[in-house]
C-alpha cells in the first residue's frame, strides 16, 4: 500500500534532485528519506529513482507517481481538515501564496483578523507572482493563492510590434494564451475565484517633472520618456498599453523591487506606472503620482480549489482577505 507520507518525500526528492536536499526541505535526516523511498519502491514493486552522478532521476514509474501525487495529497489534505472540523477541533492550517504588494497590504490585515477570531489556525506565507502562484495551488503546494491579472488591451489601429522590447512582448502577448489571459491564468473551471479588488495603475514621475503637477495625463504624453518597468507580467502589460496608444516605451530599467522603481524615478532616470497597492507599501519620496488615462486596472483575486473551499480554515481566510480588500486604503 502506498502511503501519503512516502508520496510527499518522493515529490521532495523529485523537486530537489537528491536525498540530502529533500531531507533539508522536509526537516528530517537523509537516512530517513532513503528508508522511506525504499519502502515506497517495495510498495510499488518497481524502481522509482535512479542515481545519476550526485543527483537522483525519476524512472518512468516514478514520473507517473509524482504526476498523480499532487492531486492525491491535495484531496487528502482537504479530507483531513474537513474531518477534523466535523470532529470539533478548533484548529486548521492554511498555506498562503501571494504576490509582493498583496503580501504587504491585504495579507497582514486579513491574517490579523483571522488570528483574533481563530487563534488555533496556523497560516504560512510565501511569495510568488502569477502564474507561478496558480501553478503552486494546482500542484497542492498551497491552499490559497492571492493573484492578479490584467485585462486584455485593444491595440490602436496600425500599432504593431517593433524591434526591441515591444517585439518580444507582442510575440508572446495577446494573440495566444499567456499569463494574464483567462486561459493562461485562472479562467478554467477547476478553481474557485473570490474577487478582492480592482487595483488602479497610476503614473509615477520625478518630483520636478513637467507633468508632476498634472491631475491626470494621457499615456501618450509620456511617449518620449525613458521607462522603469516592473515584474515580467507588468512589463508585458505596460508595453501592450503603450502600443495601444500608438507608441512603444523605451524601457531603460526593469526590476521586480518596487522601492527600486521609486528610487530610479526619484533620481530622474525615468517614469513608471505602478499599481496603487504597490504605492501603499513604499515611500514615494522624490516622486509625484499622476492619474493615467485611459484608466488601467488589474483584477486582484483569491483562488482556491473547490474541495479546499469547503475547509473551514480556508473559507475563514478567504472571508478575511475579502474583508481586508474592502477596507484597503487607496493612495
């Protein structure tokens, strides 16, 4: 009989490539990992791992078992949590994945409320941008993913891809399923989607910029400026929006770190467009914000699997995330 604990160890070995690395990830000893893998191979009746140099490689049977393990473990986790709640236990565990600006704004408020109402519920947090966070949810590595996506952009007539950044983005952009489109993100029926908020994008310019005092500016007014871009998905969307307005932005700098974006703008090295959630968690010293027209917003949601949505601790966390989003201050 194949035991769930053996499947968890097999997944760790497959992900890390060695018994010792898997042991570190699981918080146990290397001999314990080796013994559990031997027990799993005996239960399976066939080799699951082959050593190649210093790494362990999955056999065909091992690959099949790892492929099915995510669904088995996710279903088992949901069953264990629901049974525990039915039995009257005031405990639960939720593994949460969120993108950075959500982690610094929505998540702290939600988890503080959750702890006050259900002090026995344990929540862990790791950061990942979509679509990676959505992949982790489907793989059984978390119970809730806080994610975002951008609307599709209608390009201006005659505005197509050009050499440089725009061409690279257009090649993998709106024409085919990609991160941010329904099929490329969370549009499938296998996920429960809890809408949280619509996060507006605002322009950020140096304090002494010619547009610093403007209440609102058209994106085309920034056409000749050097740009500082954010995460890969945000960067792709920036190019799409600009090309829809008839120009391709000259991206001089790209960084996933929002304080770095603000620092580069404040130094006069370019302009940027950032979500309001990101501005809530950074000091915008030396910069000015302007409304960008046409208005662009990203959809922020909390995602889980249908089975997990019935788990009390998961449902309570979703409720607190929704409450935090309703009360989120806007810059």
